[in-house]
């Protein structure tokens, strides 16, 4: 099996993608609601990652 070498950012975005997909599927009833909730959830995950990344960057200065 080939080894996958992901950066921390790539692994975090992959986690956000899978988690958002699962949350969308298990919490909403229609496909439209699932897609919208999944995309919104992914957006919040990504915004949180960038926000915390900047906080860590500024905290180390």
C-alpha cells in the first residue's frame, strides 16, 4: 500500500471535509439541506483553522 504523506494543513482540511460530509448526511433530511449544511460546516471548519493558525502565528512573534 502506498504511503500518504500529508502536511498538517492538508490533513486538517481532509478531516474538515469528511466531518462536514458526515454531519450533513446524518443531521438533515433533504439533499438540498444536506449539501447546504455540509458546505456551511466545511466553511466554518476552514475559517476556524485559518483563525487559529493566525492566532498561533501572532502568539509566537
